């Protein structure tokens, strides 16, 4: 199973959102669409997309409000796609936390390139420089390929589910550090997710059955009892 990046399109004009969704789907992305700001906020908090394409002129609120809301808790890349072409609008959006700004009408090749760049840049601020440079994490026989969205053990794809992959890839980004249960839940399921560790334990049990030789004595992902999880240091 190939795990695809999930992109939220926030656009109130159906013809534009449909066009963008078709282009993204044809290039291997999963898409969701929100027509209003309130719908966008609900979808962001419940689905935690990998990237947001944000129109500023929404019927119920200005897109700047969504930018502010997301940046209070997430570094999810946001590309503004707007008909507003004044320099002050671009500067305001970038200062508010947008990663990029595309003016309508736009070329599809340009939009796809900007999406690829924004997703790639999510790795550059990580403490693990190898991930930022190569797109991969390696520790003993474990490898996480952040470009292909795969986890391999001794060169074999272990076929994680989307949630399992997100959990492993998050731990890999902060390898050697203990990530608390609350932090992981917020990063994977948003700020409104219940702090229920049971869902993490279920996912982790499934992950360990797939990547560990002996799940009872893990060598890659360790449990810090009462606190969270820690990925082994990279090679």
C-alpha cells in the first residue's frame, strides 16, 4: 500500500477546487475540500492534513484567521492560493505564517512544484540533519523513507497503515528524544483530539509486530512508561 500526502483545499468556488483536486489526484495526492473557514478548521483539526492550499476570500471569514489558528499549534505547510495580488497581501500572509503565496490564475506545473518544495521544507528544521538532506532515517536494520512514505526493515517494506506510518515517521524525526503521549496525539490527530493513550498503544502494538524481531523486547522504539515513546538514535 502506498501512503499518499493528504492535501486540504480551502476554496469556496467549486470549479476551482474541483480543478485543483483533479490535478492533485492525477499526481498522486489525496485531497479533501472545504468551502468555508469553519469547515476548514473542523477538517484541519480532525484530519491533520500534510499540506493546506488556502484561499483568503472565504464566505464566512478571512483566510488569515485560519493561518493564525493553525500556527498556534502546527507547522503544517500552508500555501495561499489567492486572486489578491498586491504586495501587502502577500507580505501579510507570509508574516502570518504562510509558507508560500500563489496568485490566481496559476500554472499547474508551478503549483505542483511549490507543493513539493513546501513538503520537502518540513524536514529542514528537524534536529536530524540526515533526514533533511537525504529524506531518510536509518538505525540498524530500520529505515524510514520520507519521500516514498515507507518503513523498511532489512530492506523489506513492512506495509504500515497510514496512522502507523505517521507515528513511526514522527518518532524518526525526533529520534533519541522522548515524545510525550500528548504531543504525539496533537501532532497526529490535532488539538481537539482526546488525550486517550489507548489509540497510541494499539497502533504501537501493531507497529512492533511489524518491525521488531521480538515485540516484547523492542530494539527500535522504546516506551518511557507514563511519559511517551522514543525512537532509537540514528546510525
